[in-house]
């Protein structure tokens, strides 16, 4: 997609009626970065990269609307989880809009052995609820206290529990995922079985995750 460099972001924000947005430079700086500075190479390459507008959807319908506007106006779109990665995965290289998933933080369903969640649910917060019924996430990475489940699926790999369940990309560690596409008419796809491999460790580049069905382990 060719980027439109003449974008009026205030006008774009006004079109996103009912969706929280911010163009505050201090907040945008925080939302534009992760722990890329661990690498001296990435620090030099990425330290000046910033988004122009951040959006905070709470529903799949709002994600669809954001996707539609970005495609129509040719606006670069960067998806952000909790920003706990080390490699610049959520840093906007060409400005544009940052889609922050932190407000998509609902546990849709929680049952013995299985749960359905929105992508912005924090891992530690989820486990606090799951342990009430005797279950927990299958693996806990070093960023467990602050990472989101969607972010871990999109950019994580292993954690405590992996000796039993393998990597996040191993078969069975993600049961189902819903995601929004970026095309002329964005649509919702639901992937199951081996099809979920298209989103595992893909950093949000294959679509915007809006819901995940995940297996659990006994607490």
C-alpha cells in the first residue's frame, strides 16, 4: 500500500467517533516504543520513530472501522500489545496510526481447560481469575506481569511451562483466533487448527487479532 503523506490526523480522529484517540506527543512517544534500546543497532535505527495518532478500540467492530479508514486513507497502521518486546515489533516505521489493544481486555469465557479472551488481557491478571477455578495459562514468559495474551501470541515464544507444553507456536497452544484484515473492505477471519500458525509469532502483520481461544493448564 502506498502511504499518503498528506494526512490530517485531527480529521481522522473526528471520523473515529466513539473510539478513544490521542495525539499527545508524550503519550505517543511512550506508545511508539518497546525495549528496542537493548540493541545498540536498533537504538540508532529506531529511536526517532513515532506514530501520529493512537487509537484504543474496545470491540471488534471498532477495529473494523479503524482498518477501513486506514485502508481508504492509505495510513500506515501499527498494532501494539503491551510493548514488552525487545526488537521494535510495535514501533511505527512510517508514522501513521498506532492501534493499542490494551482496552480490549475482556475475558469472554473461562471454563476448565479452555478460555476465550480479547487480545489486550494481561497474562498475570488472567491467571488471577483462572486460578479461582483451578486453572492457569500454559506458559509464563519473563514479561508475564505486564505482557498481554495477544502480544505473547503475536510476538512471544516460550516461558515457564514450556518444558511441558513447548513453544507458543507448537500445535495445540492456540485453539482459535479471530482477526481483522487490511483490504479495501476489511473483514473478520476465524482461523482454527493449523490455520492459526498464520498469526503465531507474526507480530500482527497478518491481521489484527480481536479474539483468542486458548487451552489452559491445571494450576
